[in-house]
């Protein structure tokens, strides 16, 4: 079983049944055996867009192992600040910076995201790029 990074757009689509991408997100999960990996900031960002029932379902799913959540240690927050500063022209958010950081730490490059513009521009260690997975 491989591991794949997950951005907010995928998780929001999964949690919002009315989202036009909901069926695509569910379909992707049904046909994939990869372990989903994200950061706490993505969970926070996602919850902002979900109703109470969907938040509860998401948190229950995560607690059951649906998504592995990596926390960025506070000692690495300066690294997040440097990533945010590097992409100041894009005005990236904390969740995106944390995903870039996690990719650098783990070597994971495959990502489920709707933010294809930013994740196409981000560069990882060694100048590597994210591998954007087509799930929609």
C-alpha cells in the first residue's frame, strides 16, 4: 500500500455531499488502496467548509484511520514561515505550506488537490515537483 498526500479540496469534496466533486472523491477512495496522509492544518481548513454533521463524520473517519494526520512540530514553524515567504507572490496559506514541508520531510510527492496551479509551482528538495493525481 502506497501513501498519498491530501489537500483540503479533496477532503471538502468528500465531506460535502452537495459538492459537484463529491462522487469523484468517493469513487477515487473506492478504487484506491493508498493510505491518505495530510497535516492538521488541512483538517482545520476543511472543517471550516463543512456543516456540523460532516465535521463529525470527518473526525470519526480520521480517528478510525481514514487519513493519517501528521502534525508539524512547533520547532519547525519557522520552516513554514520560510515556505510562505518563498511563495509570497502566491499568498499561500498555512495548510499548503505545511503540505510542502511534509512532502520535503517524507519524500511523498503524489497529491490529491484541486489547487493545481499552486501545487504545480511549488518546488520540493532537489527542485522536484509534486505529482498531481487526476481524481476529478
